[in-house]
C-alpha cells in the first residue's frame, strides 16, 4: 500500500469544490428557479453546455432523453413519464436535463453520449414547480394574474394567446376539459415538466372551490392532461410527486391517489440505479474522470490484499474460489469508483437512506465535497477515500456530516470519545491491530472499510 500514490496526487477536484467561495448551495438545484432564469442558480446548472459537461448520463436518464426527444420529434416513445426516485435520487437533475435538452438540443452534443440522441426542433415548454407556485395567490406575469396549474401551463406554452384558451377556467379555478387541453397542445412540439406536485396539492387541499377544493380540481386536470397528451403527436409530459420521505408518509393516501391517476397512461422511470451514483459523484466532484491507468493500481492492490486475507481464512476449495471472485468484484468496483472506496458510497446509499430527510444524491455530494476539501487542505491522503479516511477532525466535515444525518445531539459524544483526538478509541484499536498483525493486516482492514470514521458512520444507521 505504501508504494501506491495518494489519490490527492492522482485526481484533480472540480473547480466548484476547490473554489474559495465554495458553498453547499452549489449542489442545490430547484427546477422552478432554473426555468425562470434566476441568476442565483449556479451557472453550472443554468448554462446548458456546462450542465451536460458536469452530468453523467445514466442508463435511466439516457432512456428518458431518448423517449422525450423522440416524442418531441413526432416519433415513437412514451408520451407520459413518471419519475420514480427515492428522496434525493437525482429527480431535479433529471428534470433539468430534460428542460435543457428541450430548449437547447445542441447543448447535448458537447458530450459524446449525447450526440446520437434524437434531434427535434426547439420545443415549447412549461415547467410547474409545486414549491414555487403558491396555491392561494398564484403568480402574476406581464399584468396577467395566473391562479392554477392549467393557467400556468397555458401561459408558459404560448403566452397571452394560449392563456386566453383557459382564462375562464383559470379565473374560476375549475379544471379545463380535454378538448381545451387538446387545442392548447395543437401547436407543438410541447414539453411539460411537473415537479413537486405533492407539495402543491397539500396546499391546494385547503382552498374551497364551490363544493370541492382546488386539490380535487387539480387532480381532475392532471387526469385529463395525461389522457390528452397520449392523443397528441409531439407532446411529452414528465412529472414527479415526492417532496420528502416524511411528507410522503404523512400524506401517503394522497400520494397513492395521484400516483394512480395516470397509471394506465404513464411509464415509470428511475433515473439513477445501483452503482450509477458512483459515476454521478465522480463527474460532479472531479475535474475529469479518472482513467483506467490511474485507477487500476489502487484497485488491484486492494484486490490482492482482500483476496489474500480471505484465502487465509478459507476452509475449503469453494471458499477459496469465492474469495477470488469477491476480490475481482472489489477490484472492478474500486476502479469504477476511484478515488472513492465503494464502501463509503454504500454506507450513504444503503444505510443513511433510512434517515427520513437524507437526500441520496445531493446529500452525498455535499458530504463528499467537504471530505475532499478537507483532505486537500491537509495535503495528505491514502490510496482511496474510504470510511476510515473521513477527516472527522475537520470542522467543515463534521458540520456536513451532522447536517445530513441530523443527529448531532445523539452522536456528539460518540464523535468525541471514539474518533477525535490522539486517544480516540478507534485510533487505539487500529494501532493495536497494526502492532499485532503488521502492515498487511492494517491495510486489509482499511480496504474492507475498517477505520477511524467507520464507527460513527455505521452507528448513524443503527
């Protein structure tokens, strides 16, 4: 292990991570402000070319882009798509990618994997973000007061002329009929993106409209919209519902009702699956993706150490073969995740995900960015950034950690007793293991994820 280069000497961090003006907000992306052109949205999200250069096209995202762009071009593809993501599972980034592709298809060509995607004409587009549309007051644009989802979609697609088609229904806050929606979508191509609908519907439930509520009228409109979109040639509708785990649990019946509104018309898509989050993290936090030549030495060294350790404890030929196979699998995962140890990503993805408000992708980016910045300040690293290498002694890292897991009061004592300081319990255990087993066993423990920070990282998921 001592012959391996520290990862900090091999990879370069993304300028957003190393900036003196670094802020965690750089990883915050909300669809509404992006669509409105809010200058406070970081340029890496506002500019289509920068966005796609910093993005990794997962299989799910590529499939979504293929379907949506094909529909906008009048070809085959699903017309109504529902994003199915765990909280923080890349939903906002996926919707932003669809918006940029619909508004500026050429921007996709800056990445090789984007060049082969369909090339429709520039689409009319409408973005409705339930976090940024007040159910009570609506929004006023160019002197026109818009009160409903259908009013906003009409205005977004065709301005004042299109809004006149639904003005009466918008002012009365009564859902438009399918014939009106069909007339609205006659001029295409049309891209409609609906985000955080659950959050909006929760608020709309308190607004009375005659003998019903704005929530009921909105759900009626959504049902009619999904049916009508399937009868158009070049319109695509993509929507998401979930705002947070806690919120969805409290309104599970509402979520289920809306989820089933278009069940016969939509297709469910998950934009980020399994190990794809590794590539997402690399693309966003590193200046460039590590090459195989850069990642292989560390991956092979870890493979050899773990395989050797497993062989030593094998009691049969079958167990020895299993050790070989597991070593190869570890090598491949480390090579794909370099400079991150996949065990660190697994802890966040599989264990921290049980925490109600942990955002899987955004939270992982924020925490890992803090770890990278701290390691760079110390100018010292090992071959990988794994669970045992998280610099918990750094104040920024501790703040980022507790912000994500939200349990500072419960685990501050654990942090002080087990992890921080020369007399920390985990450090004493590691030192004892090193003395007893020698350098090889210490390295094997590190490769398996046994290190100073592992204690707290594990306990937060208990």
